[in-house]
């Protein structure tokens, strides 16, 4: 996420934050900083795991200069013309700056779901990849860049350099290992982390030892309750896949793998531009379907799965996103009335801070007592 002033000016502070606060790591550009939650299976505790570090960061930012956390997934008010290095002597950071520039200076959320069986993990990655545009549609929060409306709901995903350019559906764990080794040899990937796609297998010793699916397509969802609902949708879908192998696109689609790849790329592009209003093509049969309709159908299908596994209450806020729109749609609605992007960002900064404070006071303290 980004740090900066309460007026929405983004300020690079990650070198100071990572030095003074445990649990935060720097990105190549100093204007955003990252933190990771522990691998939790309880949604209540995960909610606190999301909120508590933000509260610690907010307290620290106040002390060093009345700074704050800024919502959104792009440099909404600027400046995308300059790269602010967080670690000038890091050669990988040099490569990223020289190759991609500020196209990578974005904020997002990466959702990890633990899956120990590598073949089931590959199967889940295939399903989630063809449905990743739906999660982007729910999360879009970057309609502005450098003080201008870009015409995209997720400017971040529209400009983010997906690397390598051609990534197949991995048919097996062995296929993933062989493909990764080949990319490293060809230098299309600089290291095992340099796989920037909507979803990827992850683990401590990639590509050999894997233990989780990582969904990378989502814009930053600043509302923790909304974020948990997207996580719940993803988890329920994967649990459904475990009981229904026909959800594997390589066996359950009427389309060829090459056609599926083309369709998925089209859907990601459309979701980046129109989010919940996007006209997509279903991976089952290639039929056109609006993103909102597809998500509503999926919600109805996975609701019994979430209920059976005890987290349906965390899934239900999906309906609020569909009803009220994602953050990008809300911001664009306000923009149509005033064209005052700084005021929109400033108001959202205050809303996010108040929301997190309420959640911590009401929920996290109760969990500690329990």
C-alpha cells in the first residue's frame, strides 16, 4: 500500500518503515510498502491480522510527520514520471526500474490459499486463472493516475507488465518445474519470483516445493470486510473444485487450451476497463456473460460450500459490492459530479482510517478477551 499525506500526496517512506517496524518489507519504489499476514484458517483472526499492522503503521506514520495510508492501486495524484528507489544498490531493483519504470509502482493485495498437494494446486491454479477477471472486477480501485481519469476501472492491471508474456496452463507440477527452468535459462524470468501473472503456484522453494495458490490480480481492497468476502469466494470455489473435478478447465471446457488462454486474456483486459460492468466470455463454452451476472451465479453455487465450512457470513458482503459497486465505480460516480479527484482521495483516506479503528476496537479487542 501507499504512504503519504492526508491530502493524498504519495511520499516514499518504505526505507524508514522497514527499518523501524517489524513485519514490513520494501518494494523497489519507496512509495509503497508491503506486509504479510500469518497463514490463518480463522476469518475473525485474519481480520485482525489485516487491521492490526495497518494500525501500527498509522501510529508510526503519525509520529514521523503526520503521514497516513493512501487507498487506491495507482499513483492517483502522481507522480508516475519518476522512480524513487528504495534500495539504490539492489541489482534486481535496477532491472525492474530500467525494464518497467513506474508501471510496477502499484498497490495491490495478493491472496494466498494453502494447498499442499502439488497436483491439486495446479488444478486450482487453472480454475482460478480463468476466473481471475471476476476477482479483479470485485476489487478494482484504480481509475485515476496522475490526477486524471484514465478510462479504466483498474488502471493498475491495464498497465502492469505481465511477465513472461506467454504463460501456459500448467498441466502438472512437472510441467511447471520444466517451464520455469526453461524461462530462467532463456532469461525471460530473472528469478523464480519473476512470474507476474494473475495467479501462480507459490512456496518457499519454487518451483519444486509448493504449498499455496497466490491470486495476484486484485487491486488493493482497502475495506477489510470486503477483502475477506473476496477471500471467502476464492476459498469456497477451491473447496468446490476439490469435490468436482469437472471444474478443471482443461477437462471441463468445450474450448481448446489456446482458445482458453486467448479468452482469459480478453476477459482480464475487459475487467480492467469495465470491472463489474465488463462483458466477458465464460470458460465453459465461450458464451458472453456480464461480470456481475457471472459472480452472482458463482455466489449462489458456492454459498452452500461456505456455509458447510463455517464462513458463509464472511462471504455475504460480496452482495454489497455487487449492489453498491467496487471502489473504482464509487470514485467514478463522485468524479462525474465534481471532477475533483483530490477531494475524492482525501475523503477515502479518512473513511478507511475510521473503518479500521472501529474494526479493531470492536472485534480485535473482543478476540483478545476471548
